[in-house]
């Protein structure tokens, strides 16, 4: 029986593909990821093509992108010359890998550009003060956020889980906070 013959699996794969478009990920990429995530064994590209009804080129592109995020890897299956693929199934590991790659692709270049613009605006006596102030503030904010992320991402997984479960209660550990 094919994986997508199970209605719940098919619903999940279709939903994950739809959600991918909201996250800035191509629908095909998200569907390939969902299929591999649900699979209990390595899957070759032709099987992915057959399961999802996608063009071979779309599957190839999706696999390359997912490998670029380091959430899918190529594996060897003894006795089969084809490439097979498996998805990361540790959810924390998957989250961290995606965050690392998205930061590298999206946040880091933005911080660099904002830094350059901020420096230029500081030297430009003709630049409107509000533009200088807003670009500089945005640069400082994103740099602070990036620094926080770099500190948090190296924490051990159990510590991250505890922090997440604490949520807003973590504020009680901050000295001088306003009483609720």
C-alpha cells in the first residue's frame, strides 16, 4: 500500500504543501518534505514522483532545496543503485536546522545591508533625521535579535524545551520586573 493511500497521510501532505506556501516555501518542496517525514524507510525520487504526481524535475529541485536546509539527506540502500532520501524526524533538530538556514539566507544579509545604510545615513548630513533614526533603530533591533538567537540556539535541547514550556513565566526570573 502506498503511503498516500492512507487518507490522513494524504491530508497531512496536502496541508503541509499548502502551509509551505505561507512560509515562503514552494508547495512541491513542502509536499516532498511531508512525504519523506512520514515515511518509515528511505524513498527514491521515482517513488516520490509516483506518490505525489509531480514532475521529475520538480522532485529533483525539491530534494536539492531540502538537502540545502539539511533536513533531508541522501542515503544508500544496499542492492539498489538509485539515490534514496530520508527526512530528519527529530523535531527540535529540524526546527534548529531550518532556523539556521533561514537566518543565513534572510536575516544576515538584511542586518548587513541595514548596517551599511545606517553608516551612510550617519555620514549624510542631508538625510532626513527620521529616516536615519528608523534605519539605525531597525539595524540595532535586528542585530539584538540575532545576538539573542545565537545565544539561545547553542543551549542544550532540554534547556530549550524547558524555556519553551515556561513561556511568559520566565519573566519572574528577571530582577526589577513590574508586578502583575
